[in-house]
């Protein structure tokens, strides 16, 4: 098994590409800390490596964010844990446990405007952000203030350039295509 690595805009995060499907199209799993990893043997194995601070599973990649240490020392044990997991054919996510409810919505807006915002995020933003090892989830639109609320996951969470991505990239694009949008905020 050959696992490629790619750097991300977040210097604390590396993207690992095992050459096979991880979560599948449209699905992601974010483990911001060790306690969130109880439903995934791979995430637990990665958190067992000193210096691993966050794990994120995308469609065909795994993003690992370090809390400390140097990638020169962390990369080999991370690669070994990923390879061991996939070569043993273990399930990625145990489905018998309770999943965290991350369905909170912020604000309400005109359903047509919300549909247009969601479409832009799903077709333009999420694929681009996935290339950088992260994901952005639509959480709501406050029609009275014009604010779109988004949740950043994976390498986007805590990334030094995420504010620039939100304001200069996503906000400008949404304001261009959807006049009702005034601003974008991370939740």
C-alpha cells in the first residue's frame, strides 16, 4: 500500500492519501480531540501518537493536525497507523454508538436564498476546501442581518488562512451571486 502526503495551507496539518476511498463522496468525519475518536479505531490509533491534535476523514483522504512536534518525527508513525488499519480491513467508523449531534442551525432565511447559498457551498466551496484537507459545512443564514454561518472542519479549523478564505474567498463569492448575503461567519 502506497500512501501519498500533501501539505495544506495550514502548516500544522498534513493530508494523507491512501489511494482508496476513506469516507466516500459527501461524507466526512471530524475528530477535534481524543474524546471524539471513540467511534473510530483509526482515529484512536492516530491519537495514540504523541503530538497528534486533530484527525479528519474526507472522501479519499485523512487530514492530521499536529499539536506539537515536527512532521519529520510524526509522519512515519502516522503512515504506519493508516497502513495497518487499511491492510487489516478494519471498519473506519463504528456505527453502533451515538454520534455527536452537529445539526444546530443558525438563523432563518428565504428558502430560495438558502437553497442558492447551499448550492454554491456544495458545488464550489466544499470541493476546493477538500483539496486542502478540510471541509466547510453550511449551518444557517440569518435573512434579517444577511449573515451566512459556516462550520470549519479538518485542516480549516485553526488554519491561519481560514479567516482570509472566509472573508476574501467565500464571502465575496456569495455576495456576488446572492445579493442578500452581507457577511460570512464561522461558528
